[in-house]
C-alpha cells in the first residue's frame, strides 16, 4: 500500500489540481473528476499519517499547475481527511406504516418493509464499522415532528395543511401523525440501536417543514462526504440532496438506491433514474459498503451483529447457472411471497479461467443462494459431482452405462469393446443439460472430434459414449422423462439410531422428445438429443405417452 501511495504522487505536478479549483455545480463531468481526485488524495493522506516516509514523499511535491481558476480551498485544507455523514430520512413508524400499506407486486407489505429496513441497516452498519477514519462517521436521523395541534403548520399548507384542518375537527387523539408525544413520530429504535452497539455517533434532527433547516447544516460542518438514504425518495430524500447541493456545494453527495423507498415502485424508479442524478451520485449498496468500511470489515460487522430481518427471505443469484434461476423465478412471483433478491459482491477470481465468482454482500448466509456455503437451503446434494461428472459417474456405474471412452488429450483411460457403427456422443465430462455435445457416426470419428476439441480447450476431459442399441421410441422418436425428486433425511430415524431416508417423486413429469424421427445413421441434434421439454405429464392430463 505504501509503495502504491508513493507511485501516486510521481506525476503530481503534471496534473490539474481539481481539488483546488472552483467548479460550477452544473458542471457535472468536471465535478466528477474533482470528486475522484479528492478521494484519491484523502486515501493517500490516510496512508501518510501511518507512515512518516510516505508523508515526506507526499509533502515534497511541486505546486500544482495554475489553471486560472479561483481557489476555493487553502493548501492546508487540501489533505484534509475524509469526514463522512449518513443522513437517514423519515424512518418513523407513521411513515413506514403508510409507505408499506400495500405490497410491491407479489411481495407482501411486511416483506417489502423488512427488506427496506435491512438495506438501511446495512448502510448504517457499514458506516459505523468503517476502519479508514479515526472518527466514526456521523449518522443523522432526520424526521418530521409537529407540536400538539399542529400549531406551527398553516392550514393552507399543500402537504401538511390537511392534517391541521382534520386535527381541528377531531383532536389530537384521533389525528396525531408526526406529532410529538406519540410513538408514530419516533425514529425507528432498532436502527438507532445499531449505531449505539458499534459505538457510533448520531444526531436527531426534527423539522416542521418540507425542506431541511439550518439545524441540519450545523451537523455538516467539516463533513466531506454525505450519503442520503431513507423514506419518501420523491420528498424528503430529494429535498435533502437539493439542500446539500445548494448550501454545501463542496460536499460529495450520494444516495444508495436499495436503501430508498417511496409510495409506488414506478415513482421510485423514476426518481432514482431521472431526478436524483441531477444533484448527486446514485450508488449501489455494494459500492457504498466498499467505499466506507470495505467488504471484509462489513462481513465481520454483519457476523458480529448476528441479526436477520423477520418476514423476509433473501435470494442471491451468484450467476452459476443451472436451475437456480428457475427456482428463483417461482419463489419471487408466488402470491404473498416473502422472497426478495439480495445484492452480491465479488467473492474470488479464478485467474486461470478468467472467471469471477460472486457471493452475498457481506458474505451473509441467506435463505437461498447459488453458492451452497451461503445458503440455508442447499440446491445441491453433497457429492453431486458424482452424478454430474460423467467420468466420476463411470467409476460407480460402468455396468449400467453404454460403452464409454474417457479422453484426456492422447490418453484413453477406459476400454471400448468394439468399433461398431452407430451414433457416438462426445461430451465434456462436467457439462450437462445437453450442452457441449457433438455427435459422430463411429468411434474413430468421435476420437477425432474429441482431439480437435481438446486442442482448442486444453485440460478438458471428454466422455465418448456409444448410443444404446434398440432404443424405445414414441412415434419413431427418441424421448426421456424429467422428474423432480425430494430426498429427506431424519438423523433420529431408524432402529439403530442412524439416518432414515425418504424419497418422494412429484406426480407430474416432463416429457422430452426429439423433433425428428430417430435413425442410427442420422447424427443431427434434432434426431439424437432430447433436452427440450415438450409436454407435461400429469395424472390429470393426457400426453404423448398415452396410457403407458
């Protein structure tokens, strides 16, 4: 890190000093460059404080190029450390109750609310767990709170006037939204507890107007970075970022998309996509976590907190393929669903295959994940590779499989009894679903195909299999069945205290039938490969199998 910091300042004098020039708020491209440069300077400054040799290197650089702009910072301010603030808007019981009165799509209101609060909690957790700054970031809880009888509200106010008029007719007991002295106006206590648990600093700023007041500015003195999250993206969040842009133009402002909520999904999407980017950056929750405390530190803090939201189950698609997307689709779109997607982060990278692997943000164990290590429900049985990998399966089921050759470069590791004609299949040993299959008319041709494939993909292992003789056909075409099975284990079952296994089969199945009649001489995929589901078989419906 120190070597990298020293390298950062080699060309210091040849670059424009974006941190020390005046930039119009409407000049977004230059504003972004200045923001990037400022973040770089602060990270380097943080390293300099921990290493005297690096600090000497940094402070010995030549003055920046004079660009003719008016300076807005003194040289002493240039290397100021990062000071962050997270503003949480209107997370109050009255707001949450009305905001999540109905669900979103097929999701229940309770699930939508729990997922939103979990995202806000994650932002707070990332802020108070930040190891990059000496001082903990300040968490500012902002909310609406009125005196009894709404005394400070004009009855003609376009947003709050109706509350005053209705309160004048029925009194405080019946109408007390955002009213001091009632629980509905209080900030969500669980979120405040997160700050206290990790020793963070927080402030509560209550207002009686739509726009923030100068009281908010008092907490933003010396702050360099502000992130805004919370309820009512089209009102409080929007008003807050506009206030920061107008009254604190030197502050880098951003919002976290997943930690925003509004009265409708369409309005929220429009605000996030079109309006908020005019005043601030829109970041993902992964970007925010990585910029504040880092992914590893966040994972540690998440494990330390040890709390999962109620009324919601998270899905994480790690892009491993297979049937996960099919299961996720049904779980997400089921009526009254408690399932929601959870963000991912980079887990590790296989440099030899140039492939990146993902895991849940914070390496969190969730309800259902494509990576078994992070999933409460396992999609794959331990040892499944002996079913998926055709070479491994051969070791256990050779007597039940067609004649098979294992090809690894120029090595044939399994004998073949004859070279009879008929279709032969060349399959990558670890692929399934009908992928990576080539068909040859005989064994010698199949070996040539495998050798050709190995040349382009060294290290790949191929299973070369001969077609079975006299296959059962339906209307002259190849077919097979796909069935869903459930295998359960009871550790307390059995007479000797061992495991009791039960196997269940779904009463429905899928018929997969080739699109063309079968012939031993025809090596087309449409004749020999049956992976496409063509018909659903059920006791309640007829199928191509008829009574059989």
